[in-house]
C-alpha cells in the first residue's frame, strides 16, 4: 500500500490523474513498454522509447512523446 500512496502523491504533484503502463506486441516491439499518462485536463499522452516512437506515432491515437 505504501507504493500506491507514493504513486498517488507523485501523480498529484505532476497534475496527472493516472498512469497506465502498456506493453503490447502489436504496438511495441517488446524491448520496452510505453507509458500513458492521463492528465486531469487535456488529452492523454503516451511516453515511449525513441526506438519505438515512429511506430507508436503511426499506430496510436494518443499524442506521443519519445
């Protein structure tokens, strides 16, 4: 439970409503995962490695930040 409390505090400080770690073979090569941050205001963002950014930009509807 301590980890969840820490995560909630971090998200609150950064203005994010929640964080979802994604790992899917179709969208990501499997070498690393992408992380989607759901913002309190505005659209969700997808963070991923530079190696996977081009593919993620083609295949996702989320704005991508490599």
